[in-house]
C-alpha cells in the first residue's frame, strides 16, 4: 500500500483515491497460518517465571527495609 501525500483535506474532500492506492491484488498463502502453541507456552512459562522472581525479590526488599526501619526506631 502506498500512501499519497497531498494538501490537507477537509471532511468533504476525502476520497479513497486520495488516501491510498492498491498496486497489486493480495495473494492468499498456500497453507493456513496456525499459532505456534509450543512457542507460546514456552514464552508464557519463561516470562511468568521471570515475573514471579521479580515480585518475590521486590517483596523481600520491602520486607528487609521495613524490618530495618523498625529496628532503627526501637534503638532510639
């Protein structure tokens, strides 16, 4: 698809010919496209594991910070 650049158009002057031009007809693929289920499952497991580890590390950091703040308040 080729986009043609022209002067700014108003709502009344927009036509399909002013927006795009079809250079050739679309072709259908020889075989239907199917989702790659094993790849999707593997990526889901990897990204889910990374997210779980990230959340666990953040919770651990917050827990240590709150324990440190509590001990500094008790020492005063």
